[in-house]
């Protein structure tokens, strides 16, 4: 049942009415699943279910981040700026 809620949440993630709050909630759920999987006492079938849910959440969150990056790029560069392969902002680049 949590899996279906995650999919519904992924579809609603871009909504203006609480989209960021929904994103943050799904991110917290992903973190909780990661912690759960790392426990030594979790049965294998439960770990697999948590992993599957986590993969779905991670993919949906990644898509949402790509949309957010695009929106920010438009806001920063203006709607008439030519499309770029990567945002001009260093905010989303990984350290390292």
C-alpha cells in the first residue's frame, strides 16, 4: 500500500499546492527506507520490498529535481535564453 502512495506522490510532486512539501516528505521516506534496509534484523523479503519502494522513490525524486533545475534555469536566464545541456547554476553540482 505504501508503494501506491509513493507513486501517487510522485505524480503530484510538481503541483504548486505543496509540491515541495510533498517532495520533502518523499525524501524523508526514502531516508527511512535506507535506514531500515541497513538494519541487521530485517527479514530478506521485507528488505527487498523496502528496496523496491526506495528505488521507485529515488527515480521519482530525480525526475522532480530535473524539473526543478529546469524551472530555476528559466527563472535565472529568462524564458528567451537558449537551452543549455546543464544549468548555469553550480547549486546542483556534486562536490568532489
